[in-house]
């Protein structure tokens, strides 16, 4: 250390200070501003990127909320459609049952009408047959001269027996 103090030169020291100040001036004028500007631009770019990321995050949250809302609406609409479909199905089944019941009632009524008309036709035929038998009996009675009441009764009994056999 002594050697440094003994070899110390004020002229050299002053020149070194002047060169150092000149170097600081040149660095300040030509290097620090561009470096500081680059650092500031980089800092601003990072801030902008962070702000953009935050905006994108908010946008994603909004989109997620919108998606959830749309999903809920779609589910509600699906449930409504399913409910309506069930109601339509129930109505169609009820209508079909009602129509089948009406058709069955109509068929029963037609069958009863057919039975009634067949019954009337059978009764008419029976009456016609009875009338025919009555005419035949009367014809036989008229043809035969009956002399006694006993013969008349025997004839009537025999004709009734004949009629029952047929």
C-alpha cells in the first residue's frame, strides 16, 4: 500500500477523473437513454401482457358463465320439451282409449241392433208359421164334418199332438 501512496500522481489522477466524467457523460447521452428506454419498453410490454392476460382471464370467466347459463337454459328447455312430449303422449293414449271405447260401444250397439232385428225376423217367421198351421188346422176341421163333440175334441187333441211334434 505504501508503494501506491509513493507513486501517486495528481496529474494522472485528474486525467482519470476527467476521462471518467467524460465516459459518464457519453454513456448518459448515448447509452443510458436507449438502455432505459428499452428497459421501460420491456416493462411496459410486461405490464401490457399482464393486463391482456387478466382481460383474457375475465373473458374466459364470462364465457364460462355464459356457457353455464346456456347449459342451464338448454336443460330447462329439454325438460320442458320432455314434459310436453309426455303430456302429448298421455293425451294421445287417452284419445286412443276414448276412440276405442266409442268404437266398441258402436259395435255393441250395432250387434244389439242386429240381434234385435234377427229376433224380430224370427218372431215374424214364427208368427207366419203359426198362422200357416192355424189355417191348415182350420182347413182340416172344415173339411171333415164333425158329427159329435167328442170327435171334435179328439181331432183337436190329435192336431195339437201333431203340431207339438213338428
